[in-house]
C-alpha cells in the first residue's frame, strides 16, 4: 500500500510529520520505504506512529514483510564492526567460534560472527549483533539493539526502547521493557513482551507471539501462528491460515485474513474481523463487534433486557451476511455496527 500525504492527512498525522514526509517522499512511498527512512533518519517517534496507523489499514503480511526487511539492515549495521575490524572504546569484537563477549559499559557495541557465541551487556545504548548459529544475546540496558541471523538464537532484553530482530529458525525473543520492538522471520519463533506499547512481528510458520502490555501490536503472516494479548487497546493481525488470535484486554482489535482461523476476545468493546473463509469468532466480553467471511460463525456475549448475560450465535448465510460489521442488541439480534 502506498503511503501518500493525503493518506497521512486522513490518518490525522501531525503537521511536522507530514512536512517531513513530503520532503522525503514528495510522490509518496510504500510502507517499507517509509519505516526504513524513519530508522535511517532516527525518527523513532514517527516510526512508532506510522506502525500504529498502518496497522489499522494494511494487511498483516505487508507489515511483517517490511519489518523483516529491516532485520537484514539491523544485522548488517551491527556486524559492520567485524568488517571494519575496530575494537575502540568498549567495543568487543570476535570472529572466533564459541566466543564469549560481555560488557558492562555504556554505549558499548558487541558483535560476533562465530557459532555458539554468547553476547551480554548491561550498559545503556548498547548494540549486540551475531550471525552465528546457536547464539545467545542478552541486554539489560536501555535503548539496546539486538540482532541475530543464526539458527536457534535466543535474544532477551529488559531495557526500555529496545529492538530485537532475528531471521533465524527456532529463535526466542523476549523483552520486558517498554516501547520494545521484536521481529522474526524464522520458523517456529517465539516472541514475548511484557512491556507497554510493544511491537511484535513474525513472518514464520508456527510462530507464537504474546504480549501482556497495553497498546501492544502483534502481526504475523505465517500459517498456524498463535497471537495472544492481555493488555487493553492491543492490536492483533494475522494473514496466515489456521491462525489463532486471543485477547483479554478491553478495546482490542483482532483481524485475520487466513481461512480456518480462530479469534477470541474476553475484553469489553473489542472488535474482531476475519476475511478468511470458515473462520470462528468468540467474544465473551460485552459490547463487542465482529465481521466474518464465507462459512464463518460467531458466538457473542450480550446483556438482555433483564440484564442477564447471554450468548448469541451467528452463521454467515443464515442470520448474518459476510463482510459486514455486526454487534448484538439487548434482544439478542445482530445489528449492523458502525465501522
């Protein structure tokens, strides 16, 4: 999807953001180009905003594809130390297998291209990068950057504004810091965040994404993926088939474009939508709304005229139509809701 100045205006972008965008992209640009420019120019605030805005309008696969491209950039930048051979300041560089790299200093940089390496840093503004298999990367400092392209890697960060990226299979990414960003393109990846405003994206099959912070964003384009969020105002999107999305926070939004997907929400005022055929939606929270495609069905909780909680069941082609947003009134009737 092409991002234009007119589109940013519709998304209520700030004047300074639109001015910066127009200077950089006078003819507009694809989402991937926009976030790449934000990273390159250091516009973290714009990066956060454009992700949240696009999340509500773009397909999950487009978001994940763009984020995956940035993994390669992050790894390339992080491993630049190896290419240059610099070991200045607190920089720690290793090209040996089974190496151990550790730093407690601020603004440190750690890089390794060897197998079975371990990288650890407790300093702020650190950067950790590894292209070796079976690597371990850990950082407790703020504003850290962790990147790995190796198989079976594990990345963990407890610092604020951290970024974790992995393109290897069977990776494990975890962050407890606020404003974190986690991205993985490997199969069977595990991404978890307990910080608020976190962003998790995966393009691998059988991936698992979980967040307990509010205003989190989870996106997956792989089949058989599982996305779960317990924070309010979270956004979950999946374009893979047979995916499972679950949210327990209020005012959450869940969207799936793959067929035979399962979406469930226990929070109030949540909105669930599936454009894939034969999907199932369950809403146990009150005042929820939903949208289904061909062959879909939904069970939705509501309060009847006697203030008793009941469930109304919808079947596309029987009592609801496809591709229309519905809610339930106090009589248990499905009525068209406002988009």
